[in-house]
């Protein structure tokens, strides 16, 4: 059980006793660590509804607080209560964590089936830096949810059925360079796409031809279908290479095209159930007025001072289906076939009205208590503060961004690394480059925009991945110098402030990891790891390990060991493997 849970349970006993009825209250980590480890405003909250004096109630709680518990309690301000965990409790926790693979984190009691929809690039268009946020965030959330004991299904819902195929097919028939396609398929497909996209912007006739190619494909034309299949296969191979480099895996790749056969019957069903209706030849879903407040109704929009319909179109007047139709079919499939309890969509914040509509449709379809989340994120900016672009003004390609990151880290590695061979240095540079991109992404609040500053990201000093690597390597290096065997799990004793502060942070691991999923924010974990690393360096400087003897020596080694395990496990949950040396 976490310390928070233990404190809450002790508090509930005291409160119920004092107030004469079953009562509980929450405990949270202290905001000011000088006054304690945890705190509660229980007295203030409860006094208010009971018209009591909060300070008097707090005093009453403290007087009844058990002396043999895990913490001492003290009153602060108008009625806050601060708890200070006893040193022997921290010692016992560290002793246990030293030989526990899960570092005290128990699997959840209510395991759910969670589908995580992330990455989802559009095939034949390049996977660009915008998809990087989704890929990295989604992968980390999947790792954390599985670690907590949920059944996680990852699905790469690639865009493999949209307008871009009309363009690529048209260009394929006109300007394909077979040799280039064999040499670098993604680059050639991108060239085709860009050519067609520019040409159709300039020429209405070409735009029509592209659209006609798409209609042919969707109606099952053999030649277009063959081109599409080949494009898809090549694109997937190219994507797979990037995922491999990022160490990202998917259980499924059910893209938009997988739902093609489900679309016509779905629209019929929605019409039958009166959830959708005809609108100028198209089929649309409108507001059902169940949301009283128009500002919260995703099917209404304010135009010229008035609320007007903002319907979700599910069949165009020419008979074509679209993104919304596929997404409803996909949701239904995940509910029916995968028995999903939750579906999390890790997608750019610009699609938020689409998801609000989609979730409202799901509610009208009576799919039971589904936890649907749009895990939105902001934009990556260049050092000029504007959305990141290449010099030519295009969206940067993910693969190029990764290469640039590795080049930048190669510089740091050459200057700072103690590794001897060039191979070792190259491998470390690759690891730091990729990890820096991941860590920077995860360390920002997902909704905020952030500046992509390679030199800062790969620096050894600062809130960076390399700083955590260095902390990990430092916590491990002591064991290489050790002559006697180390027995994790033997009794320890913590005395010094720096030891206790480090132990305090290390015992929070089991509280921090589950908290990430409350609002799907891995930055809670990155902040925690950085704070723990800082506490480790302060401890390491204040408390000699190899010069100490007896239980002090063993206690400090245990702290080093638990620090190393915590940093490595925490980083692994972010999709970042640690180096043993650097
Ligand atoms: N392919 C889409 C895009 O790049 C993202 C798809 C996200 N997933 C979903 N089920 N809509 O914008």
C-alpha cells in the first residue's frame, strides 16, 4: 500500500471516531517539504459543513492521532495537518523496494481493457513531426497502462483510404520513377504526392482527375487497387523502420481501409435509428438537443451572433464516406470485438471538435459505460517560436528530425563521453539523440506548444534525458568499485537528511506512476524522475558510500541501488532505455 493510502486509512479511523460517523478524507504530498511529507485539509473541509472551528477540529485529530502509526502529525495555519513519515518507515520501504521488481507498485485492482489509438500517420503522405507527439505520447501511455496491470491494445489507425490516394495514383500513372521507388520508397511516394498536390492546386482539371482516381479505387478498380496495395506495402515498410528506431510497437494496424465494408451498413443503421438524417443529399448527424447549453453542444456553432447547426457528415452527396464515418465504425468495432472499456485517441488538439462529436455519437449508440478520451496535444515550434518547418518551408520529416538529433548528440558525446571506441560512441549518440527527442516531448505538458531546441535537448546539464542517464550511470558505477557482494533486501537504517529526502522521493514512485493516467500526462513522471535524480546527487555528495562501514554502508548502497532501479524503470515507462556507461 502506498504511504498516501496508509495515511488516508489511519485518518479515516481517527475521523470516524472523533465525529461519531464513518468519515474519510484525502491526503496529498506536502507542497512545502520543510514542514512534512504529506498534508491534509480534512479539518477545514469537515469543519465547514459541520459549522465547527477548523483549528479546534485539527487539534482534536492530532490529539487522537496514534503514536505508533507511520507518521507524526502537526497542525499548521488555520487548520492544515502536516504528516511527517518516520525514518524507520522509510528504511523499511527502501529495504523492500531493493528486492521488488515493481518497486512497491501493486497492479490495479480494477484492470480494464484500454485501446490506445496513436501515431496513425497518413499513408503515402510522409509521417511528419506532428505525428511524433502522438507516437511518443501514445507509446508511453501504453507502457504505463500495461505496467499498472491493464489490458492494453495498441492500434495504428493509419490514414490509408483518403484523398491522398487519388493524388498519388494520378502521379503514379504519370511520373513514377520505378528505380527511385525501389531505392527509397517513402521519398518517391512523397515526391508523387507533392507533385500531384501542387498540380491539382494549380489546375482544376487535374484536381478532377485525382478525384476520379480515388472514386475508381473505392469502387474496386483492379489497376488502382494494385497501385494502392503496393503503395501501402511500401509505406508500411518505411514506417516500420522508423518505429523500430523508436522502439514503438503496435498490436494492430487497422487503418481506415479496414472498415470499408462496414460503412454502408453503418450509415443505414444510423438512418434507421433516426440518429442521422438526409441533408441536401448528404447524410448528417445533428444535435439531439440533449446538451442544454449550446456552448457545450459539439453540433452547434455560433455564426453571426446566432447558434446554427454544425452537423457531422457521414455520407457525402456523391455517396463517398469520410473520416467521421470510418471513426464511428472503428469505435463500434473496438467496443464489439475487443470489448474495450476505454478508448484513448492521441491526436492533435485541432481535431477536438471531431472527437467531441464522435463521443456524443457513441453515447447515442448506447455502447454502455465507455471511457472515451481525446488525448490532445499542441504544436512543436522552431527556435523562432513559429511552428517547426524545414528551410524550404515544408513540415519536417520525422526521420530527418531523428537524424538531426543524433548529429547534435554526437557532438556532446565526442566532447564529454568516457567511452573509448568509435562504435560505442556512435551507439551512445544514437541512444541520446532518440531519447532526447522522446524525453523533451514527454517532459512538456501535452497541451502546451514547445520549442524544439536540439542543443538544449542533448545537453548533459538541465532537465534532459542525458542528465538522467548520467544520474543512472553514477548510481550504478559504485557497484563496479565494490569488492564485497551486495545483498539487496537486508536491513537498513536511514539517518541523514539527504538520505531521508532521497528515500522520501523513491518511495513515491508507486504514487506517481498511477497519477500519470489520471489526465494522461507523462510529464508528471518526467518531473518526478528529475527531482529524484537531483536528490540522488545531493545525497551522493553529502554521504560517502565506499568510505562508510557496516549498516551505514549497506544503507547507502541500498539507496544507490533503488535509485538506479527507479530511474531505469521510470525511463523505460517513457520508452527510453538507459546506457550502462557513458
Ligand atoms: N490519420 C489521422 C491524422 O493524421 C489521425 C487518426 C487518428 N485516429 C482516429 N481514430 N481518428 O490526422
